[in-house]
């Protein structure tokens, strides 16, 4: 598994990581995020489907378990290396070409706001081949178009093995739309995060 990851990473430089998850996503993230170094050389931005109303405690939950700073993304804030960000509930999260965040309340995409596709497509536009995208468990097709956009821009795409996911629809839909660079169980995705440091 590590050899396959090394081959996929050969010659690549990672300047940002975007991650999408839905049903079963909290446990999946708790499994893979310990692979992150205490101060990664890139920002990590995550969309996890959640109810639109009410406050999110994701930053607090993961901040208590990880050695790196964890924050909720804020409108117009610049992305910082070494920080894990979560999209706030009720807002689509985009990354501008200036590498700052943008929040909007446009219509839900595939019944979701925040939508994984919007984050990933905007990040692909901002980072191109220096982006890595990871798609995890979920019961919708959100994230498939976003992963395809990352692949088309030359970025690295890694999808959770649908057979290992709590809900395999999301990763299976992405695989069917455009073959990713890597299809891995959570243990492999955790290893991938340990190997993503900029050469």
C-alpha cells in the first residue's frame, strides 16, 4: 500500500488538501487525521455534511484530539499552512484564487450546504496540480464532480474504498465518474496523510 502511495506522489508537491465526507464521516476523520503531522506544510480544509441550523462543534471536537490548530473557516480569511479547517454549517465554502475563503448561502447542491463539490471545484481552480483531494464515506453523490475537477486540474485524488465505508455511495459515485489516483481503506488514507509533506 505504501508503495502505491509513493508512486502516486512521485514528483508531486502538495500545497493544500481538501477532504469531503458525509454519513459516517466523523469516525472516518477521527481515523485518518492522526496521520497528520503536528504542523503540516499545507492547510487542510474539510467539508462534513451537517444540519444547517445550529452551531458546529467540529473544530472543538477535533482540536481536543489533534496536535495541530483546528478552526472553523471564516469568510475572507487567508488559508494558513499547518491548520485544519472545517466548513461552517449552512454555508457553502469556496477557496478563492488569492487563497482565501469565501462563504455563501447559494442554493444547496445535492441537498447539501456546505457542498463538497463547491469546495473541491474552487480549490482545484486555486491550486491546480498542487492540490490533493480525499473523499470519504457518504450516502449521496456530492464530491464526485469535485474530485473529477481536481483530477482534471492535475491534482492528486484519493477515495475511500467503498467496501470499507459506512456508506459507499459517495466514494463509488466518484470512482464511476473519474478513476481516482488511489482507492484506499482508511488505514491507507491515514498513511497518505503522513506522506504528503512537501518534498
